C-alpha cells in the first residue's frame, strides 16, 4: 500500500513526524569552558562573551557595529526609534508580523506595498509608488533568506530622502552580490532564534555603519540609560545574556556550513519537484545566495490538481510538517488591517494563498528531502481522488 498516499489508505512515507525545522547547535565541548567561566566569575550579562560575539559578527558582516539585543523585534523597535522615524513607513505586508508590530509600537503608520511575485521581497517600484508626503523610511525584508533588491531600494530611498532599514530576521547566511547582507542601508536587524542558521537561543543583532545609531541602540537596550541614571529617552530592557552570546559565538563558526548544506538540500528539492506541474520556486537573482531559512514553494492549483491547503493536508497524513507563510498577510491581520489604505496588493495576496514551506534544516539527510519529494509526487499522481476525499 506504499504506492497510495496515506490519505487514500497507503502507508505514510515517514513513520514519525518530520518537523519543519530542526536546530543544529554547537556541541557541549565547545561551550563547557565558557559556561564554567560564567559560573565562576558570576558574569552572566554584559561581559566578555557579548563583546566577543558583537566583534565577531561585525567582522563577518563587514560592518562597523553589530549590537546584540534580546530579539529581532526589540532591535527593530530600537532601530526605528534611534533613526528618529516619524509619520509613515513603507513596508511589505508579505512578512512576519513583527516587522510591522515594531512600527506600530513606535507610533509609526505602516504603508503597505506589494512584493515581487518571484523573489517574494519588496518591489522597489511598488515601494516608491506607496511613498506619501509623511513617509520617513522604507523597511525591506530578506524573505525566507532571499536578499532583497538592496541597490534598487537604496536608490528609491536616496531619491526621496528616506531612511532604509532591512528586517534581516532570515538574513544570516545570505549573500548579496557575493557579500553578506548587513553592511548595506542604514541598518539591518537580524534574528537569532532557534529556527535561524545562526542561533543564540533568543536574540537579535542590529548591524549599522552609523555611529550615532549604534550609540542609541546600546543606550536603548539599557532602558535609555547611558550610565548616568538619567534616561536620555524611553528605552527597553533588551540586553543579551552572556550564555546566549556564547552560543551565538560558537554557532557563528558553523554558519557557512549551514548555508552551504541548506542550499544543497534545496537543489535536491528543486530538481525533484521541478518535474511536477504547478510548483513554483523562489527566484534568487544572479550573484546572490539565499540562506534558505525557509524553503517555500508556490502551488498553482489548476496545474497541480490540488490547492496549497489540500497539499498541506495530504503531506500531514504522510507525517510531514509544513507552514503557510504568511497567511494571512499583515494587512489582513486583525491588529494591522486598519492601516490598509485600499491599495491593491495582488502579489501579496496570491503568495499568501499559494505558498507552502517544506521542512529544511542544516545538514538535512538527503533521504529526508527525497522522501518528501516522493510524497509530493504520489499526492500529485492521485490528486483527483485526494480532492474528492477532502471535499466530500
């Protein structure tokens, strides 16, 4: 019965659940001395490992400053505040909610602009068309780890006197024209949570070449207190603990291998799934490297024979975990729908309805990705019966 999809009575491709992500962490042997040092000295925050981690990340990114914070979200909030943004900010809606929540928390108004349907990143022409007289910045996103059109967006920002910030939550391991994303624009803000290639447990990095912004981020993560106990502005408690910094320092040593192995896995996926009709892949421009924090495909229901949601249900029966990023998109979410100005976002809505992320992680065994491809193929071959079963 293995030839039949599990939804039709066949044996699942996998006996146990294949997760959407599986963090690959440094070994205890590389952490033990540092942990012992922290316990001996009692220095568990604002110590030597935080400094070492920030310096190593700055060197890796080729940027003057890499300021560690408690999360990408707190980093975005501090960056928006530190750059003195006011009024409107142009931002994609096809992104994780934190990109926009940090704007709203900062008293700013998101102006949604559409994305490129192939790259899934903010479309520079759409961004420029969305600029209002009150706009002070553009926020781009390296979606799923795919570098945005940085130079084109910088040209738009420069032409209109705007700041340019990137939510680079997925950015570690990504290359823009052969160089790590991070040293471009006014700031890049990275995530270091367990689903990323560079892992601190929880945490974020604000990367910038702006002296004043770096100072404000460092002050802002200490409640806005520069040390005088007189807050210069309303900041946050956004410090990164020493253990997280140590974990990040060792994880950074594994970053290039993580990016390379994920790209190898995606090559296997693309070769096998590319033979099936109705499956689309994220477009990566020449000279760039996607980190593949996520591997997202699109499903054309007319060609594939099933909708994205039907495929997701069929894969769940095969014990394969999937995600529907980002459905609903931010402009349709309860907390942020009121900011939508009626501007059509056809590519955003299409991607939200048709994108499906398949499992990917660092050092994924080829048998796992090929097994997932086998499951997708036999689901496609039995699409008519599966459609009837799911809709009866």
